[in-house]
C-alpha cells in the first residue's frame, strides 16, 4: 500500500503513553463487536456469564481487555498486527516449562473482522500485579529474570525459524535505510508523508542514520532469541517475581543479548532520577559480564524510525511525537555513552 492510499489507520499502542504504562484499571465498556467475540472465545474455556471491560476507550477494536467469569479472569489483547501467533505461543510455553515467569498464551491468533480490517485476539491468564515503581529492588529482579530468560532461550527448539523471520525483517529495514539515504540525496521527502516537515527538520540526523544504521543483527556474535522489547509496560511484578509479557517482538528478533539489555536499561534506568544508581543496580544483579550498550541503543532508535517509514507505506500513521521520541532516545544514548560503555 502506498503512502498516498486513503486506507490509513492510526498506529497502535498498548498504552496512551506508548511504553509507559498507566494504571491497570479496566473500567471502560468494550465495543459490542469485541465483547461478543471475546465472550464467544472465553465460553469455550469457562462456563457462565462473561463480563468484558476495556483498559481504555478506543475508536477501533484494538485494545486490552479483562474478561471475567464467576471463577476466572483472563487478559485479552486485540491487535491489528498479525504477528506469528503460533510461534509466540511456542515461546511462552517453552519459557514457562523452564520456570521463567511469563504470561502464557492460552489462545493465540483468533480473528475478528471489523470495517475491512482484520484483528488478532490473544487470551492469557489475568495476572494481578503492578508495574515498575522505580525501586532498585525491582530493577534487580528484572535483570535476574532476563538473564535466566536468555539462558533458556539459547535452547529454544524453533530458534532457526525465528532467525529466518528476523533476517527477512532486518533486510527489509536495510532497504528502508537506503531509501532514506536516497531521499536525502534527491531532497524528496515524500516517503515521510505527513511527517515531511519533521524529516526536513531532522535531515542531519537522518543522514547519520543512513550512514550508521546496520540492522544485520542476526550475524553478530552470540546472536540468539530474545524478548525483543523490554520496557515498563511489558513487565509485571507479582509475588516477588518479574513476569515478562508480550512476546510479539520475540518472533522477529534475533540479536546479541545487548539488544535486549540496551532496551531495558534505556527504558528503566535512564528515565527519572539518579540513572547511574539504577544502572549500577542492574549491572550488579545481572550477574554476568555486561555488554557495551550505547551503540545498540542508537541502532534500536534507528530501527524504530525505519519501521515507522515502512509502516507509513503500509497505511499506518504514527503521531509526530512518536517520530521525535526516537531522535531523543538516540541522542540520549550518545549523552550517556561513557556510563553505558564503561567496563
């Protein structure tokens, strides 16, 4: 779909603040078509009346929902992103079998069609927990959980399938990088559509990205399966453990552990007060040699911009603030490079 196609839709976020979660309060009415479909799915697993509530109001079916019967509660995710549901389910099942705290997928990839768009529905157990409070103890719990998760994923039996999907994705994003480089040379910013002014303002930054973005992460030493997107919205704290959520990125990420650790440190440690103390707590709790992180953080920001360009060509429109966020994250990685790359 070209950028000029009229069938566009807004980018999809689990939380209004992107990767910064709000309160876990499911207090909104679910759209009727969603409530009916979720009820149908839940009644295959549990008897009785199903009460479906939404985490936030939405103009589309996409969103997060709580579905409760008299005896059980389920977390339901409705997304316009098709992903690889069977592979995601396999990863969560594998990690659960290795005693890694995850939210397993009970049902993955059910389909709901609304207004010409197809939505994917996943069902998980509802985990009563809390999001990151900012404490150093919680940082240590996440760091330890991630190390154990990575150790387990080294033996994931479908790793080659993940590597193939990731390789295709990285090759596609390398092509986007080259299109950006060509756009800079020709002074033609049409690939950015409504974000043309943003692109012109950030021409120097985009030129740097075109020179240095190298997404062949699957070929780097010690590349493996990972979580892929360790931010505060994807971790719950329950019963003294860090529960890892949302393995959508896992099925298309194959890279060294530094990819995940960089994502984790940037989203958990560099926000708020005293980043050096937070970073030190993570390094100590991880318990193994810590990789240098600044360049991987920069690569992550560039990958996100390439993804936004690619999504826009597919008719998915992200707000200007989302584009600017990744410029700021890349610059943040440069500003903290001495700490991030210390031995």
